[in-house]
C-alpha cells in the first residue's frame, strides 16, 4: 500500500547508506550544473527525489512548470533496460516535450 511504501521511504531516509547515496547524487548533479553554466546554460535547478523514477520525473516537471524534460541515456546493459522503461513511461505521459540525450 502507499502508506507502507511511505513508511519504508522514511526508514530508508534515516540510514547512513541512503544519506551517502543522496550526497553522491547531489555532487554529480552539481558537477553537471557547473558544466552547463560554463557552456552558457544558466537557470537550471537541481532536484533530488526518491520514489518511482518516471513518476517522480513527471510529478516534478508538473510542479516546476517545466517547459522541457531532458533524459540522459546510460551505457550499461542493465541500466539501458531499466532506463528504457523510464523513458517509455515519461515520453508517453509527459505534458511537455522530452529530449533524449547520450
């Protein structure tokens, strides 16, 4: 149920491993944000969320009134399989254009 999932998320959020993963995610996003800024792309916003990936992307795009969703492609076979499902879900349900990148 949704309540059980939310309880699990709260418990996970308190673990050291989860906090390390979140810090690593933020560091990676900050590096990409700086790279974009060096190339003249400013005004980006970094958001880290937990949950079902496609649902969180779509929910965030709506909440932030995004004009475009950009999804990067991954190179590993397992990651491609998982991201393929995310890409399919986001592209089929997005209310704004979706740009797929490598």
